[in-house]
């Protein structure tokens, strides 16, 4: 391989196009300085070399473009250089005998960058990249940056460069940077391993923690599942027990109906007989009463009235005595409470007295300390004040401000204490006012009640009869209501049973839905878990979760959706990006995300629109799926314009250009591909359950059960009301002493009116007192705010003056003042705080003492009241005795008067009792008869419901699918208690993470894998450390391999160039190899050993060239370019170098730019470069060395000719 020619166009001083042919061997290029001969080397570098223009002796790459010559007429807009290589050896990785490498740059000025340009690369006239160039050149061991191209100044640079930089030349040749890169890569991998170890340990710790929690969750889930199975079994037992009970009820009801019919017939017969007897007795009673009135007269009536009055007074006194005894008992109970409260108050008082003593002790200690610090502070302050007049003035101002500040602070403290006392008074008054208003409301209610009672008592007998009818009507309505509630309760039982069945069915479907998630891939499952754990927000769910499908189309729709059922719908692309990062970070796999803000709906294709109208078409798949409208874009992505048809035959008839699925799941793609066969039962399916429906049914069930309890409560209350009404009807008496009752109520009314007047006066007084105190409190609050504002102003002024004073004071003294001022201020605050606490404690003591006095006062009042009540009881007993004596006297008078009509009275009483007895018996019989009618009606009404309930319970038992082997079942209440215990236990366990059963296993596997990863990473880290050591050792070995070879070459070449001289390369610090410098030591012939820097100019050049040639010999290249390397050599040394180049040219191509004739004589081919007057360089071939002058000038007339340019 060698360079065959250079093709240049507008490159530097070579205007237009120029082709320079080259041949194997030694080619010399000469010409006077400034003619452009070195531009040939620059042209080669332009194609092979680095991107920097400075290497090619130009500020900018655009400076390489021909500028138009001296007059700069018609400057070129671009330049282009092509190197043509002979590649018959295929050294370059291009299958061609010739390889042409071309580079071109062209100006492309912009407004903001007039020097802008673009660069192009070509290989064999085909566009390429810079990296393509580099790959080709590296493969051929040709590069612009190596020592195969030695530019002007490289020899000098080698002399002048530092020893470490010189050693790096060996590093580059040895490829040390590759070793360093390998070491860096290994170190980077080690850092990554350490990072991964740390990350995995963190994850492992977290997973270990999760597993501990999950174990608990898993155990709870197992427990919860066991309880759920037990719950189903108990529910089944309850259903079976209810069924058995209801069947027994049906038999009992039929038996009762027959029994009720028989009893009703008997009662009807007896009722007729009693009515006949009752009519006869009433006639007989009327006759006897008529005789008594005729015989007795007005005297008997008057005595009877007096007797009744005395009996009434006696009863009133007895009631009053009982009332007072009750009051005494109640007061005595209150006295016990007062004693307990008094003991508690005294205990609390003692505690506060102890706290007060402790606070006083602390205050005394702080005040003593404050006086000491204040004294010390005043002393230091005095020193500050005496420093100068200005300081004294400032100190006086500060002292006044502090005095005012302390006064205001103390006053604020007093005001706050006063405010707190007033607030306490207001709260007490509000409590007292509330108690008065409550008592007043009670008295007003009592008064209204008395007025109402008076009105009620003043009703006459007709009104009582009316009341009787009203009560009978109410009783009828209540019984009617009872029947309605009973009917409603029966209906509710049916509803509850129905809802329980529906809930069980939906729950079973929901359990199936939960198991569906196991069919998702790992990535989808992890995203859904992250959503459920709130780690990811904005995730709606999978396509399978978000839709429901009619059972008819279920198989077809699921086949149409395919794997896209696992696609995850999210709010927007930000959420999708976060989820993807989450999967990447955790290495959980891949998932498809459908961001709603980016999903768009499409339009069906024409063929699809035609097919969907076919009679055998069921419509577009997307229209047969139920989902929220906001998801339409996502579901369009899943289904597109897929059409559902009846059968495979229909699909075949319609196929082509449209996607079809038949009802059995055969899929025909629009391309014509047919996919079908049996459908797996384990496939991913749509959730055909509306979770909202499950929640709705559960809610309805809870409401129905709640309503059942309410109805049961109402029914129970209604039965009590019916019983009370029946009791009232029995107890109502036609006769009564209205005046006696009204008189007693009037006394009570007057008493309550007087009490209300007293309460209203007291309420007005307390309200006025409260308003007055609130006004006083508001004034104090206002003054506190004013004083606090003034305190802030004083604080700011103190700070300002204090800073001024401290600025005029020595640093040590000012620091001392600050410290003491801070301590004094802090102590003041502490003392104020302690005083506040003490005042608060004193206030509490005061309040407790008041409470103690109040309790004592109330206790004494009640003691006094008890004594008064006891005296009243004694006086009432005397009155009762007097009434009793008067009553006995009147009874004797009545006995005397009525002795004549005694027989009639006795007869009347006997007849009346008989009439009442028959009437009561009739009432009872009629009531019983009505009851039997009602019972028969109810029983017959219940039968269909009970029979229907039996059928429903049979269905419920089938639903639970539980085999019950118990021969004898406990009662329903016992089973419900067991069910309640299980449900409560389940509720205590809730919320239960049922997925923990699966998650625990998953996380355990994950933990195991992570532990294996840690083991692997530790091994990897160990291997990396070992690798770094091995690479470092190889790096050293490689360096010494290159160094020794180059050093050997250097010794040999130097001996040739210096004609017997000696030289060697030496490392400055072999123990620290890659921090060591490389020195060149040489001993020219006949001289002693010297460092490079101590040699003469020519000797330095010989040593440097020897070093360059040594490198070239070690790392040979197909061709070499040497640009005036013999510039600083004398004639002898120049000739030696030329001969060495001539010798080396046997194996490689050498192109040498030189002014030396001796070099030209050794060359196989010679080119000359001249500069025209217009500033354009010109190439001349076949130069005769004799025509070349000492400065490189060429006599064209004596030999050579120009190389073709265009």
C-alpha cells in the first residue's frame, strides 16, 4: 500500500485543480521559502489529520480555502483534497484496488456567523462520516496524528517538551490509554457494583421489612379466608334452620287456624248468652236505684258530699307527706355528693398550696440572682457610660427607656391578671345565667303543664266519654298499624334474603375478578400494585378492568382485544412516563400505557362500514363494550374498526380488508390471516361485574337490615302503646272529683308564678352585671394592646440606642454588657413568668375556696330544708289525724241515715257488681273474638309468604353450596351470635390484603433472587479488583515491551546517524512508572555522555530524529511524510539522515519536504514548488538537483516541467 497521488482544488496557495502523482520509494519536494511546498504536507494532514486547523498552520479551517492570491481576486468558496491510495494488498478495509479519501469544506456564511462553513467526507466518491475515515485509517495504521507524518517543528518540540510529556509518547505507542480505559471501565463497573450492592441491600432491607409485614398480612388473609368459609357455613346453617323453623311454623299456622276457628265459634255463642243476661241485670239495677232515690232524699246526698271532701283532703295530706319524704331522701342523696365534692376540693386545694410554696421559693431564688446580675450589669454599664459624654447621654436615655419598659411590662402583667379574673367572672356569670334560664324554662314548662291539667280536669263526663271513644279509635288505629308493620316486616325479610343472595353472587364474581389479575404479566401486575399502594397516581386500570361485556359477545370481544386487554389506561403521558421509569428502575419488564390526553379516536374504514351493515353482523366490537366515554380513545386503540359477525362462514364470506371475529372466537385479520381453534378457559377476561353494583347491593342490604331493626323497634313500641291504651281503657272512670284536683293544681300554679317572678328579677340583675364586666374587660384588653405597642416601640429604640452605645465602647466591655443585659432580661422574663404562674395558682386557690364555700353553703341549705320538711311532715300528720276523726263522725251519721235503705243499697251494689262483671266479661269476649278474627286473618296472610320464604331459603342453600352434616342445629339466635362474632373478627382484621397470599410468595422469591444478586455482585467486585490488578500489571509489561524495543531501535539508529555515538532512553523514576519522566541521554562520537538539553543544536536534532526513526521502525507505516526535518542539521548530518531515509524507503514510501541538495540527490523522485507573481503555487516535476539553488530556488530553464493544473 502507498500513496499514488494527491488531488487538490483551491487548497491554500494551490488555486484551481492540481493532481500530484507519487511513487513508491523516496520522493523529495523542494522549493524556496514561501512557495507553498509545505502545503503538500498540509493537504495530506487535511485529509488524514485532526480537526484542528492550527496543526495545518491556519487560524480557521476556512483559511485553508484559496484566497485568490496576492491580489485576492476571485477567492474560492470551497477547497477539496483527495488522497489516492494503492490498495492491492487490501490493507484498507475497502474491496477496491484504489481507495480515494476526499475531504471538502465550503463556506456557508450566516448573519450572526459570517465564518460559518460545512465539511464533507467521501470514500471512493461516496459520502462518508469522519468516523468512517478514522476506522479506515486506523485499520491501515495510517493517521495524521502519528509519527508517520513529521511536521515542521516536531523535531524542535521533541527537544523542548518535558520529560513526562516525552514518556507519554511511549504511552500512546504502547496503547496505555486503552489499558487506562480498561482500568477506568473496571473502576466504573466496580462503582456501579458498589452502587448496585447498596441499592440492592436497601431494596432487600425494604423487602425483608415488607415480608415481615406481608407474613402478618398473609396470616391474616389465611385467617380471614377461614373465617369467610366458616361464615358461609354458618349462613347456610342459618338458612337451613330458618327453613326448618318456617316449615314448622307453616304446620303450626295451619293447626292454629283450625284451633282459632273452633274457639271463635264457641266465643260467639257465649257472647250472645251474656248479652241477654246483661240486658236483664241493667233493667233490675234501674228499678233498685229509683227506689233508693225515693227513700233517701237530699240529706244522704249532703252527707256523702262531705265524706267525699274529707276523703279528698286526707288523700292530699297523705300525698304531701309522701312527697316530702321523697324530697328528704333526694336531699340526703345530694348531701352525700356534696360531701364527696368537698373532699375532692380540699384535696385539690392542698395540692395548689404546695405548688404555690414551690413557686414562691423559685421566685425568691431568681430575684436574688437577678439583684446580683443587675448590680454587676449596673457596674459594667457605669464603666461604659463614663467612657465619654456621648456615651453617658446614650446610657441615660437607655436607662429611662428600660425604666419605662419595665413599668409598662409590669402594668401589662397586672392588666392581664385583671383581664383573666374578669373573664373568669364572666364565665361564672354565664354559667349562672344558663342555670337560671334552664330553671326558668323548667318552671314555665311546669306552669304550662298545670294549665293543661286544669283544662283536662275541667272536662265533664261527656268529654270523658269522648276520650273513651278517642282511645278506642286510637287502639283500632294502633292495631291496624301493627298489622301493617307486621306485613312490612315480612316483606323486608324477603327483600333481605333476596339481597343476600344477590350480594353473594356478586361477591363470587368479584372473587373471580380478583383471580383475573394473576393472568396479567409481571409488569402490569406491579403497576397495578403500585397504583393500589398509592406509589403511582393517575393510573385508571387495565382495559380488562375498565369494561363490561354482554355474555353473548364475551368470547368474541376478548379475542378481538387480545393482549391489548393488558394495556393500562392512565391520565396523561406524564403518568405513563413515570410508570415506565418505575418499571425500568425496578427491572420489572414492559407494559403498554394509554395516556388519555394523547389517545385519539379513528374512523372506520370504508370496507368496515360496508360489512357492519350485513344482516349477520352484530356491529363494531367497540360498540358492544360498555365503558366510560372518556376512555373511547383507549378502546379505539384496542378494537379499532373490528366487526363482530355471527359465524365463521359469515366471516369467510365478508373477509378481506376488514378485521372480523365470530361469536366462537375465530379471528380473521384484514390481511386475510385466519386465527382460530379452541379457546382457553384460562385466558384473560373482562370483568363482567359492576363493582358499583356490588357496593350498591351491599349498601341496600345494610339499609334493609337497618330498616328491619327500625320496624322491629317500632313494632315493639307499638305493642307497648297498645297495651297502655288497653290499660287506660280499663282504668278510665266515669266519675271523679274534678274540683279537688283543680284546687290542688291552683296552689301549685301560684307557687310557680311566684318562683318565675323571682327568677326573672335575678336573671336581669345577672345579665346587667355580666354586661358591665364585659365592658370593663374590653377596656382592659384595649389598654393591653396600647401598652404592648408602646413596648415594641421601646424595644426598637432600646436596640438602636444600645447599638450606638456599644459601638462607642471597647469590644470586650460591649460584649460583657450584651451578655449581662441578656442575662438580666432573661431573669426578668423568668420572674414575670413565675409570678404569672403563681398568680394563676392563687386564682385557682381562690376559685376552689369559693367553690368550697358554695358547696358548704348548699350543704347547709339542704340541711335546713330537710329540717323544715320534717316539721311540715309532723304538722301534716296532725291534720291527717283531724280529717280522719271528722270522717269517722260523718260515716257514723251516714250509717244512721242510711240504715233504712241499707237493704236496697246492698241489693243495688250486688246488682251493679253483677252488671259490671257481665260487662267486663263481654268486653273480654268481644276482644278475644276480635283477636281470633285478627289471628285467623294474619295466619292466612302469612302462609304464602312463609311458603315463598321456604323456596327462597332452598335457593340460598344451593348458592352457599355447603354440605351440612349436623343432625341437630342450634337456634337461629345462637347461630347469629356465632356469625356476629365471626363478622366482628373479620371486621377487626379488615382491611385485609388478600393479595398478600400471592404477594408474600412473590416477595420471598424476590428476596431470594436479590440475595443471589448480592452474592453475584460481591463475586463480580472481587473479580473486578483482580482484573484491575491484572490490567495494571499488563500495562506495565506492555509499556516496557514498547519502551525496550524503541530504546533498542534508538540506540542503533543514533549510532548510525552520529557515526559511532551512543545514546539511550532513561526513565527518571522506574518505581513510579506512570508518574516518571523520560530523558534522552546521548554521547556524540568523541564526547562525554550528556542530557538532551546539554547538546548542541545539530546534536539535539540528530537525537530527536533518531527517536522519531526509532518509533517509526517499531510501528512501521505504509508511507511517511517528513516536512523539513533536516532544517537544523549540518551538511554531514543531513547527508546521514538522507541516506537513512533512502534506506528505509525500500520498505515504505517516504515523501520529504527539504531544501538540502544532499537529500535531493538521495531521492528517487523530485518535485519542485514555485510561487507565481499572482500568489498561486505551481508544482514542477522531474527536477534536476543541480537546478536547485541553496535557498530552494529552481532554475526551470535547466530542467523539469510543470505538473498539470487546471
